[in-house]
């Protein structure tokens, strides 16, 4: 019996991760992360200030050199900026997994990659949550290279630099789970093309406690 809905994150959660906040200060930080105006040392206008907004709009081509364009920080201006910031994305479903699982806990994961950034600066080391699959309720594999049925599902929720790797609501829901908790767990195996680069992604689409 289902007792508490932890979250439902629909399969293009990419995304919810990249969804523009409504609050101006949060929106400005979101935009700065996607298109930095300050340099690596933090030099530049205060994030969210008129000077910062003007620089962002000029760099994105929302206003021209003479300042012609939507009124600064207006809803029209924000919509125009968001359109420039959000990358075109193509998402192909390779397989979908609907399961009952047991939460095994969270461990520190160390990336075994061989790039110059591995393992400490690649973003692939950090807190890894693991679920053991008890049974499958449904499974589909529309893509030739979709994952087969799994015995475990693992997801990096936060890297070793403190960056959240999944939507915050998913991370928070997982952090609330006790080891051994049974959950209804659904995820997709997607093949995503974004900004000319392609890679697999496995977004959680449902997580809820289950007795």
C-alpha cells in the first residue's frame, strides 16, 4: 500500500533542473550559471543588478548596442533571455523501468575515469544512492540499445564539489529515506542530444514509499 508520495518528476526532468525560477534573485543566479557574466574570480557586476542584466542581454543579443529591445527585467525581457539560454534538446526513450525497490543507502562514489579532471573535478564523484530491485511492475524497451531489466539502480545525487546532480526535490526525497525502505521507483533510459553532444541519461520519473 502506498503511504506517502515523495515526488513525481516527469521524464524530461532536464528540464526541471533547468526550469527558470520565478523569484528574481533565484532567476538571476540560474541565468548566471547558464551564461556567466562574472569571471572565474567573481569579478563583474553584482548578479541581478541592472548592470548585470544589461550585460547579459547584450551578450545574448536580446538588446542591441543602442539598448533597443524589451524593457530591462520585464516579463518580455526575461522570456527573451530564457529562450536564448535554454538549449535545443532531443530526447529519445530507449527503455522505461517501473519497479518496487529497496533503498540500500548512500555511499561515497569515486569516479574511475581517466580524463585530466578525474576523479576530483569531473563531477562524477560524490554521493551515490543505491536501490535494489525487488520486482518489475512494467518494462518497455522501444530503443534497440535500451537498458535491460536491472538488479540495482544507482544515481549520483550530489558530486564531491557540492553540486546537486538531480533536481533538488529528488535529492531531498532520497535523503529522507531510511535504509531498507521499500519504494515504488520508476526511471527512464534516455538518449539525449543537447548542444551538439549526445549522451545517455537515466532520470527518475517517480519515487514513492511503498509498503
